[in-house]
């Protein structure tokens, strides 16, 4: 059984790679793409690497795979992406409301 920290770690681990983020950006622009269509969009990444990236993204829950005949169609799952964004937003919000943040702001404003 996965707890929320395992899921969060898998999400951020998958998002850490720039090629995987590029795949997610591509999928955000299309409802579904085949692995071949995704691979064709990235000349600097081989088909095997694209398959590996898609597997990692699927395991992290960031993409969904649907089989249609002999094709595998991939689509973006926005919920895990939103959850990751929420984690980061909470960090920023919490930090902004701490006394040390106001000190940092004064130092930056006064040049001290």
C-alpha cells in the first residue's frame, strides 16, 4: 500500500527529469498521443528512452495509458500535477507567513 509520501516522492521524482517534464508539456497540448507520436516530437531522445520515461510517468500516476488495438495511447493525468503544485504552494504560503520571511524582505529592501 502506498501512503501519500510515497505518492508525493514518486511524483516529484518523475517531475525531476527535464525530458519527462517535456513529455508532460506535450501531452498537456493533446488529448492523447501514441508512444510513437511522442517519440517523434523528441529528436534528442530515442524511442527506448521515451518508453522508459512513459513507464516512469505512468508508475507515478502522471500519465494514463489506454490500449486501442495494437496502439498504446497516453494522456496527462492532471490531479497528481495539481497535488504537486499544491504542495509547493503550501510551502511558499507557510514561508511567507513566518517572521523570518519578513526579516528577509526588510534586508532585501534596505540592502543590508
